[in-house]
C-alpha cells in the first residue's frame, strides 16, 4: 500500500512542471553553493600560503646569509659573533645571527587547515583568520588581524550548502507540501481516496515519504558530489563520521519542515491559509527567532569595547616607556638566568621594545581575555535558546561538522597561543644571552602543526543541537499525526 | 492615471469607494491584525536596540578619539621619529542614521593604527567578537522594512483579485460599472493604506529619535531621511503593484500566493547571496595573506620594476651631484630623516596602488550587485539605504582615507621637524638620534578628526541604484495596469 | 448491505439527520430525494465514516463503519457529484492507482483497460490527462473504479447533476449493470425522472428526516413528482 501511494505521488510530482523546476533549482543551488564555498576555502588557503611563503623566504634568505658567514668564519678560524640590531646593514656578522631580530622581523604562520567538508558551511571562516602570524610581538598584537573580504559580502553572507539546507530547502519542502491535504480536499480527490480502505495517517505518511525521498536524494547526492568534485577528500574515518552527522542533521531538519506542514494541514484550513501560516512560520524560525536570539546574546553579553582596550594598551605602553629602565630591570629580573655576562643594563632598542611589549601584554591581558569570555558567554546564551529555532540548531551543527564554527577555531587559537610561547622562548633565550644563531638553530625553529580536535569533542558540542532537533521533530510529528486524527474530510 | 480619467467619465470617487472597502476589509482580517502587530513590535524592538547601540557607540568613539589624541600629545619626550612610531589611532564614526540601518558596520574594522612606515588596515571588526548566530543577520529597521514589509504586503494583497474571483464577487463588482483601472487603483490605495498602518509606529519612533538627534552635527540629515523615505516607499509600492498584478492575472489565490512568496524569497534571500557570489567571480578580491604578501613584495621590488633600493640610490646620487659632495653624510641636511621620509614616499605609491585597488574592487563588486538589481529591487535598495544611513563602503572609505592622509601628515611633520631641528641643533649633525621632542612639537600634528561624506556624494554614488529602483516601480505599475486590463472574471 | 439504524447527526443546534432507518440490499438502487440540506449528503458521508454520527449506527455488510472504518471501505465505492481525479495523470493511471488503493493489485493493464471499455470511455481517452476530460468522462472513470474495486455497495452523491441527457442516460445504464452484478446502490439525486427510471426504491427526505419511502414499480412518474412536492411544503 505504501509503495502504491509513494509510486503514485512520485509520478504526480514528476508530472508537475513547477515542482520539477523547483527541484532543478535546488540541485543548481546545492552545486553552486558547494562550488562557491569551495572558492572561499581555496581563497583562505591561498592567503596562508602566500604570506606564509613570503615570510619563510625571508628566513631562508637570512639562513643563506648565515651560511655564508659561517663559511667565512670557518675559513678564517674565528668564532661566530652576535650581530647588533640596527637599521642599516654593514660589515660584521649578519642580522641572521641575532635571534631577537629573526624572531621579530619574520613571522611563522600558524595555519588552520580546512576540513574536507569545509565547503558545506562557510560558517565563521570568512571572518576568522585561518593563518596567524606568530613572532616576538605580544599575544595581543599577534592576534589582532582579521581575514579581509568585502564587508558588503560579509553582511550578505556566503552562498554555501548550509545556506541551501537551512534557508532554501525548507522553502522547497513547504512549496511541495503546504497543500498536502488541503489541495486534495479542494480538488475532491481526498474523499475519493479515503472511500478506499486506507487511513488518513497512512495516506499522509506515504505522501511524506515520497517527498522526503526526493528531497534527501537531491540534497545529499548533489551535496556530496559537489564536495567531492570541489576537492574534498572523502575517504578517511574522520570525514566519514562528519559526513554521517551531516546526513543525519539534514534529514532531521527536512523532517521538521515536513512535520510542520502536516501539522498545519491537519488544522483543515484551505491551501491559501496554509501557505500563509507556513510562510510565516518559515520567516519566524529562520529569520526572526535567530535574529532575536542574536540580539539577546549580544545585548546580554556585549563584547567589551575594543576602543577602551586599545586606549588602555596605549596607556600601558606609555607607562612602560616612562619606566623603561624599571621595565627592563623587571624583565631581566623575571629571566635572571638570561642576563648576559658583564652587561647588566643592556640598553638595546630591541630588548626595550620586547620588554615594553611584554609589559603591555601583562597590563592588558585580563582585558584581552574578557573578549573570549564574553564571546563564550554569547555562545552559551545561543546554546540555551537554540531550541526555539531549528535553524539555529542546524547552523551550529553545520558549522561544527564543517569545522568552521567557533569551537574548532578556539581549539586552533589555543594551539596558536602555545606556539607563540614556544617561539618566544626559543628566540628570547638566545637573544637575551646574546648567543649567535647558527644554521643548525634554524632547523630547530619551532614549527606549527595543527592537531585536529578529537571527534569526541566535536560530538560533545554537536550533541545538544542534534538531540534538540530530534526531540523537536519527534514532538512535532506526534502532534501532527494526532492532529490528523481530528481531521474532518467532510461536513 | 490622468488618461484613464479622461477617457472614462465615471466619477473619480469610484476609486475612493473601492479603496475604503478594501481598507475596512483588510483591517477586519485577523491575519492583518496579527502580522501588523508582530511587525510593529519587531520594528519597535529593532529601533530601540539600534538606538541604544548607536548612542553607546557614538559616545565611546568620541571618548576614545579624544583620549587617543591626548595620548599622542602626552606620550612623553622622545625622538620625533619615535613619536611617529608611537602614532595615533583613528576611530570610526557611526553613520548618522546607523540606528536604523547598521549596514556593513559590524563587518568593517573601526579602529586604525596610524604609524610610521606602514599603512594599516582598519581592525577590530565587531562581527569577530560576536556569536556565529549573528550571521543570520541583524534585526534593525532597515532589514525589517526590506524583508518583512514586502511579505506583509503580499499577505494583505495576494487575494485582492484572485479571492474575489474565487468567491464570484469580481463578476458582480464589474457589473456595477467600475472600470478595471479604477478597481486596481482603489485596491492599491486601500491595501497600501492598511500596510502603512503597520509601519506608522516605526515612522513615529523614527521621528522622535530624529528630534533627539543633534542635527547641527549632520546638516544633511533631513535630506538623508527624505531620500530614505522615498526609496522605501518605492520599494513597498513595487511589491504592492506586483502583488495586485499577480493576483489579477493568476486564477486561484493559492497560486498567486505561491508565486509571490516565491518571488519574495528569491528577491530577499537568494538574489543578494547570488549577486554577491557573481560579483566575487567577476571582480575577485584578495585574501589578507595575498594582499599583504603582494604589497610587501612590491615595497621591495617597486611597482614599476625598479627596486626601491635602486630608486633611492639614484636619488641620493643626484642629490650628491646637486650639492657636489662625495658622501650622503656630507649633505647639508640630516640624512637619516631624509632617507626615512624618501623611503616613506616610495611606499606611498605602493600603498596607494594596493589599497586603492582593494577599494575599487569592493566598489566594483557592490556596483555590479546594484546592477543585478534588475532581477531583485532589494539589491539597489540595500546599498542606497546603507549609503544614506552612513554605514556603507563610501563612508568607510572616507574614514580610512582620512586616516591615511593624517598618517602621512603626521610622519612628514615629524620627519621634517627632525631634519630641521637636527640642523638647527648641530649645524650639520649626524648624531641627532638622541634629540628629543616634547608635547609642543607633537602639537604641530593636529588631532585626528574627519567629516563623513555629505548627502551629495552619497547620491552621486547611489543615484544609479535609486534610478533602477524607480524603474522597477514604473515597471511594477505598468504590470499592474496591464494585469488590470487583462484579468479574467471567472476562475476558468 | 447498507443499513442505517436511528442514524443522527447534529451540528451544534442543527439536526442534519434525525433518526434515519434505512436498509438497502444487494440489487437495490435506492434513490434519496430532497431539497438541498435535507440530509442526503450527510447520510452518504456517515456511511463513508467521513463524519462521526451523533447517534445510531451505519453498517456496511453488517460491520459498523465507526468501528471498522477500513474494512467497511473494502465493500464501498463512492462517486461524488463530480468524480475528482488527479488532473496530471491519465484516466488509465488514475484507475490503476485507485484499483491498487482498493486492494486490487492483481489486475493487468489489459484488465484495467477492459474496465474503461466496459464503462464506455472512448479508447483514445485512456491515455489522455484527466484535466482534459469532460464531466461525463470523469463519471465513467468513477464507475470503472467501482467495477475494479468489485464494490458490493455504491454511494453516489448527485452523480448526474450537470450531465447532458445523453451522458445521464449512459450513466443510468451503467448503474443498472452494476445492479445486475449484485451491488447495493445508494444515490442522492434531484432528478425525479431518473430516480423513477433507474431506482428500485425512492426515499424522500426533508430537514434531516426520511418522510416517505416508495417502490418505483408501484408509482408513476407523475405520482413521484406529486408526492415529492407534497412533502416539500
């Protein structure tokens, strides 16, 4: 019986030109979404490679200078000397021997690689910088840059598969099911059908299955195909699990909208009224509630003022410069083992700059950490209110699955901070001891390599959204089919 | 309209009669009460929160700019070039009507470090400090009018003809001697009037807020508000006429509804993103890494292929020949200061090239998106609305350019002072690194301030888009009148 | 086959049907006459279990329709004023679909075409979309559905209203065929002439009550009209 109705419904759908066009449009949107998002992914990667490569080439040139100098020293039988920091290169040892200069004037880029599914959801990857220049500057300066993109486009948001799934798919689902029952009633075929031995619930379920199958097949097949075609490597365990989660979340989200359509149809109103109610619901769940939750989160936990932060950092800088000697003493005091022999008050520009920078960092770090704290509080608020809108749950899930959400970025930034410490320790130790760098040291310069977060961590973040979605869908479906029991075919 | 009343002698009050009936009928509709109430509530929320944010930001910006300008003066005695390294910050002003349309403000940096040797990008983008959920968009007066107003109009008007046709009253109505055009105008007036009722609270609050604004600070505020009102009015009318036209031409109300809601969703959600992607394809813009790597490379190798070092060498040789000396140190000026300023000037060309091309690319992307407004009227409206609210690319560009001009002035004055003071100090000195300047010297650089572009510049930039919007209005009106001349009286 | 016992339906204060007692056996064509709102359609909807009765029972083949909503429908066929079909599908596809819904998936294409032939649908219409069908053609497909379902009872709600006399006549002939096959037929109609011609019994309803029952072989056309008008005053 199910097969009969599903077959029939599919045939009817296939013979409705408008729906065929809608499906073709959906396919086009999925493919376009995956393709354009993969452009954004590629653009970010190109950025990291370009600037990372440029900085690496600077260090390579320094290493080449050093190799020449080492050869010269070896030939003359002397010892390696430590170069002073100055603007104009002259005779003597090259700057390449000065750890402070190398560590300050070149940067190593800590790069966050995209996941294989990055093209499924741009998330925050168009505003969060995926390559952080790490050098001797303090942590505040190191992390101050943002990825650049036309702000007009950032406001509009990217056209990715997540957009198609979260925004467009519900429209298509509602377009093919807003009149699921009402049209059959208006055409009179509902009475014809129900004069046969089939229950309304079963009839409805069959109609749903046919539409669900069509929808899922289109979105999943083309979404997957597009990701594979745009260079996503789909063949490892991590990717497969993420993919399965994406499937699951998408199917649940589809079900939500179908169940909503059934619920509204079960009220027994006409097609036009159903259309209005469903279009209104779409607007409510996909636009109004998310923007209100966003307003709530940013009003409850506004980011601290970057302006105040900047002027405070300035204040600290001026103070550090006023007290430069004290700062320098303090700095050496913290690193007593590093004080060079016979040079207790190295009044060197670079040392001072580094000392000042450290002083500023120390002064503003509590303020700086409040940015992340407030951001975390905002996300926690959104997490609490996400159950009001399946679109919010879905957005969070999509971003986490594609690895473009705040969770994975925070995981990356933690590693960046650790790498920054390692970099500073490596160069500071050699610099303060005035120990000349050797080519062998260049091979020991810390390198950043991103350690992917565990799937457990991803699942932990995803679970509330997915379980929430599941419960909402279950509740809605129950309510919808309960509503069908009260449906009146006539009278 | 004038023609219609000339050729048809029926009294013009026909339109009034139809309009009054439509108005009353719409007001009694439960759907209207609900949607209008929700819309009014959202508008009030959006305007209130927008105002609160705008006021807090404006206060913060003024305070921070003042503090930073003072910090420049009070940075402590030091070498003037070191002072240029210490620099100053430029804080971006809020658009004068950004409480209504915050535009791109969440997505642009709003503080810019002005320092020696480097032209920086504006940093501190608010969106980076906000939850990912904000990417659903910001609820503000503009987005509500852009997104919700058309839907409200569609809900109120999709059944205007199709519903009467279905109930059979259309045939009866036409038998009363109403002309088709009169019917169309009457319905437009009645339904448009009802829709206005939902927007009136917004107008009231807007006016109250404007009254509270310090108009003397922005003398063109009235003009901005006026053009904004015209643009949004045109936008609403476009949807009103399209809705009535579709309702007249399509058989059943449900068909009219699905077509109109489909167009709305396409126009408001699909078209902007598609247009953005198309504009990115046609005018690709670099990522930060590419931008920086290219610019740094050009600073060394020179835009014209002549390396900066070679250019500088040539300049110094010419200078030595001019003064007839064998060493740059023997020049009758403080060479380090000269060198710093000259290298700075070589960089200006490179900075200008890269920053201008980035700006031009963004502008070109936006203009292309406006032009794609032939498919969706919301595109030019969004742009013009941001422009008039002062929260667009044009205002951002004015800000960053003002900051760069100020930076160049600051560096030039500090280097110039260093050069001159060093000569005054030592005759021909080469050891003036230890020369210090104080607050009085730093004061030769004026405090940073800038004026946003005025409404004429805004209209010059967005005039084309606004023209397109009014072309849409004419087309929609034409379509509605065409539909009026063609609609059928019965479903089949 | 079709039996109503004390069957009532109330909508608020309005009595749409008051204690209807009715029994229609195999081979009967029972014609319900009455003004609009007399309760004819309500009766049919009650037999279809589209609405719940306020009192009494309706049984099909001895089964209470409210207790056995699906089983009873195996015996029923329903032909409304206009047989509504899926406009995008052909007559043949519609028949195939409804036959399967009726639980008959044993038919071959030839069998199904045979049903369409049997009801007199012209061959070239089989594979045309139903949206192009006239009302008479739709009614024929409706009968074909009933045939394919092998229905033991037919519920017809003004099936000939709006049909031209020729089509109406053809439809009556089809009903007689079904009757010979042993079906019990309940038909609501306004057509006094057809009721006398085709029906075996006539029931006259007014304001939800069955006022009078007649056997068609005991009265003339004129009697039917006279008695009907008597009850309408």
